[in-house]
């Protein structure tokens, strides 16, 4: 006949579930003899089946009262666990909550009113001059000059382009030159 345990006894069994002979079920790997290992495994298996047969969190008599409770089957155990949690974890004053623990599930966009509200940082005239000089030096001299008129490429004659060579001024397409035409590069 199966013995019925109280909730506290059931929790103690689960938390301290060693084999009946006193050896832990994790000692199976360290045993050299296969017969002893199989006996220990059988003991652990029997212990598991004994616990699963006798352990019941749900009280059938109080089900109608707990119909709307989603944790009804193990509410008593859950309450005992949540009562014990503060004893296991006590945060200090300098604990930081990481964004992984408290994720933001909304969407924040940088919209125009926020940009206007922030405005732009003003630069002194010396800083503005220095920035324009740096940007001009980084860009380098323009090798391809653009004209408003479009003509055929000097080499392939089937494309109309508006880019010209900066040395000779001939119209060239991108296939025939990167920055200057082929005859001018030599």
C-alpha cells in the first residue's frame, strides 16, 4: 500500500532524493564494477517511481473552489517556494537590473519633433573652418568633371555620358576609365 506524504515531506523527498542505501545517484559514473552500477541505477529508478507514485500535489476535494486558479494543481507547493525565495536571494543596494532581465518590448523612433527639440550643436567659426578644410582634404581633387551636356563615349560610341576626363576633356564612360581616360594615364 502506498504511503501518502504531506506537502512538506514531499518537498523534503524531492530536495534530498538520495538512494535508499545512502549513496547519491550521481555516484553511478564513478563505480568501476558494472553490476554495482546497474544495481545502483535500478535503485535510483525504483526511488524515482516510488516518488512519482506517491507524490500528488493536487487535492481532488478542493478542485471546484480552485477552478479559476491556473496554479491550482501545485498552489500549496508554489506558495511554499515563493515564501522561501527571499531567504535564498537577498539583493543588496548596489544591484543593477540588466536589460536582458527587463527587456523593452516597445518601439522608439527618432521622430522629427525630438530632433528639432534637441537641435544641433553650434560650432565656433574656427571649428567650422577647420571642419570644412578637413572634409575638403579628405575628398581630394575631383578627377572627373561633370558637364550638363551629354555626348557619346569617345571609345565605345554607343553610350551617352556626361563624365569627362579631367586632363583632356573627352567624354568617357565608366567601363573605359575609373578616374581618367586610358590615353591620359600613360
